[in-house]
C-alpha cells in the first residue's frame, strides 16, 4: 500500500503544470552576451541585451527600472562570488523573483525607481491579465503591432502598467522619434534578434 501511495504521489507531482519561465534559456544566453574584443575592435552586446528594460524588486517595496548592462555591473560588484556566472545570476534574478537589497542603490535618482500604483494594481487584479492588456493597448497603424494606450497616464501609472506587462512576458519598445510605445510578446521580441 505504501508503494502505491508513493507512486501515486510521484505521478501527481510530475503531472502538475509547470510555471512558464519569464525568460527562456535562449533569452538568458542573449542577455548574458557582453560582447567581446576581436582584433582590437570592441563588439558591444547585441540587442535585445542592450535595449531591454528589466525591473528589479527590492526589499523596500520599490521597483527599479534598469537593463542587463546595469545587472552585469551589480553581478560583478556584489554577486560574482555567490553565482558562478553572469548567466546563472540572470537566471536566478529573472526567473526566481530575486529581491535586491535597496542599500545597493545609493543614488536616489538612479536607477529609475517607483512604487506600484494602487489603482492600476487593483485593476490588474480585478480584470485579469488579458482584459488588462486589452484596456491599456490599442491596435497600431503598423500591421500586426500593438501600441500602449498611454493617453492620460501619469508617470507612476505608466511604469506600473509596463511592470505588469513585463511580469506577464510582454515588453515595451519605445519609438522616441514618433512618440509611440509598442507592446511585444517577449519571445517574439527576442526572436527578431535571433
């Protein structure tokens, strides 16, 4: 009887649906690419590594907006002994909700920081993600693209919406020239650079 119970428990554990990762192994490899030097010429990290927004959770209930270059700096300065590689650090941070100590960020203006807007958080909870996305997006004049509907949004509302999109594997690409923000599924965004 004990063997049957144990086997049943194992079947249940292995049949449970696994949570999708925020960043796949391939995405983490792209973000971990720091560029290199070939014949004296420096090759910078390729997109999306150099252009993707990343949100840090801190122990002060603030969210910091940064990028993989800043994460590399944090890794080298504070976490290189704790993690064997930048890639393993990224995996832990991006897929396991790693919480940073607020004391690491001494400059009060950098990185960009914000607290979750309570009104937007409540809408997100009440609507669920699909309806939330529909509310804050619109079909773009560019074929097959979604734009962030940012009319009448305050800065903390915009950042909170962007954060909830990020948590659901969507990213925002800003076109500063025409003033539009496009919403992409993260996996599609990374495929364009693969």
